[in-house]
């Protein structure tokens, strides 16, 4: 399943928002996710975090940041969580950027963990 994450930092409100969208249309087998349109996705989760708390977690390390981002209702896989953590850290490092969009395909994780017969 393909996921799209929109991660936004609002310095004025001191909040970080992570929105997870999931593809709801059939994707042709060899197509690229960039061909998908906004209406091909459904918002499946939206979480808001205190920006100062996230900043402190970043200073402790990636594991602390992942632990802060994960909740009972939002628990992405470890590879996906690592991508999100890197994107969040990048937002805090780059003051010119207010948001970032990342894509994660579960097939990537499955392919990495595939066992040859």
C-alpha cells in the first residue's frame, strides 16, 4: 500500500502536523506514484504535536523522535517511521521550509524482507 505523508511545521502556533494519506484507487502495476492525483488519496490520520517537544526529541536522537511521533492511533512501521523522523528533522534544520511531503510504499519493506526459496 502506498502512503503519502504531509508534514507541516507551524512556528507561529508552535505545532507540527503529520497527515497520512493512503491510496484508494487502483494503481497500474508499473506506474509511478507521481502520476497519482490528490483525489486518489484518502486522509487516514492526522496528528498534531507540540513543536518544542518534537525539537527536544530531535536533540535526544532518532529513536526518541520516533517514540514521540508514534501513538496508539499512529504507529508506522520502523522503516516508515525512520523516513518520517528524517523528514521532521530536515524541517527543523531548514528554516526556509514549512512543509515536506514524503511517500512510502509497503512493498519496499516486503521486498527487503523477502526470503529466497
